[in-house]
C-alpha cells in the first residue's frame, strides 16, 4: 500500500468543483473536510453577494484502479 500527499487547488463555484471531483473519481471520506482558517475568520470575511473563498484539507477515500492490461 502506498501513501501519498496530493494538493489540488480548485478555484470554481461549488457545482463546478463537484464536476471536477466526479470527472477525476475523487471521493471525500465522511466528515473529513477541515478548513485552514478558523470559523471566526471565515465569518468576518463572508459578505453576502460577494465572492468568498477558503482553504480546506480533504481526506480522500482510496480509489480502486484497474491494474490489468
């Protein structure tokens, strides 16, 4: 079994982000999404009707790959 760290930067609205995850067959483990910023900081930055972004760490599920050829 191999362990690796992977960074993925997604600068898309939520529905477009989901399309990227679907296309690349990426699945996030349940409750394994953590923001880098604290909740208080995010609340201060959020303004309805304006662009909003944040950094997060996602723990992905292992994907099964076909190794036969």
